[in-house]
């Protein structure tokens, strides 16, 4: 899969969910897959995934390639504040190792993330599941508007574009958030794994203040 776009239509409850999926567009070179997630017969999320064919091609080496981030072993865990230390996915379901910036300060942040628990009980997480679980943290780790002042920056979508198949447990987000005085923002994350550059993740942001 080279692209996955998730639309978060409604709040997803902590309750039994029903997933349906089908091949929207079959093809030899490009396929499109659609999935829908429902709770009590109400659709709460929708996803589309692009699956292009892959072949070996002798392309020239990349020019001015960015430097990879430091390894996760050189990073430090997130110092969760009392405001975010409640039991939830962000602090129990994944492990963080920050190598630049910080969750406790505004601005760009580089964070290695890996799953602590399987997405489906009894099944090892797939590479795509590991990337998707990490990629949704972009707006949270690179915030620019402080939550303690009542700011909200909710992402109603997430688009992940990949250059290749991910490898390993750790996924790195080099994330940056941009906001405008019209209630709209954007969080963009460069994605890495231990083998190098992986792709990008983009989240549209709905900016509000309580």
C-alpha cells in the first residue's frame, strides 16, 4: 500500500465495532480498497487505500537526501503531565522515544514510536498497522497552541503516503504543526524507520478554543 486516508466521521466509542472492507477498484497496476467502521449501525470512520504494483527499476540515487534521525535508543520517554497522564492509548498502547523537541513544549518534534500491544488480540501487528498507529501522533507531539489555555486541534482525517514497505517495530515522526487564524491547521510528519526515509503523514486540523 502506498497511501491510506482515514476520515474520522464521528467519535469512535470504546465498544464493539463492525468493520467491512471491499475492493473498490481491481486492476493489474493500481487497486483501490475501501473500509468502513461502524458502531451500533452508525458509521464512525471510513478509509481508502491505494495499492500500486511494485517492480525493480534502476533509478538514480536521491540528491540532497535529508539526514536520518538519531536512533530511538538515544531518545527519552515522554514526561507526561497530570493533564495527559490518564490511562489511554497515547501512554499505554505505544512507547515513545523523543530525539528532538518534546511533547512538553511547543514546536516541531522528532519522536520514535512503537506499539506495545497488538491491534487485534492474538495477532502480531502488521507493518502498516505499526505505521498507522504512530502516524496519528503528528499533531499531538508538535503542538503550537497550548492545551492548558483551552486550545483544541482535532484532526478529522489522516493521510499516510509510503515510499516502500515499512520494516521493524519503530516508526519515527519528524512532525510540524501549522495553524492559521481562520480555525484551520495542518500537521505534517516525515516518516522514517530504521532503514531510512519511509514517507509522509498529513492531518487536517480543526482549531477551536474552549
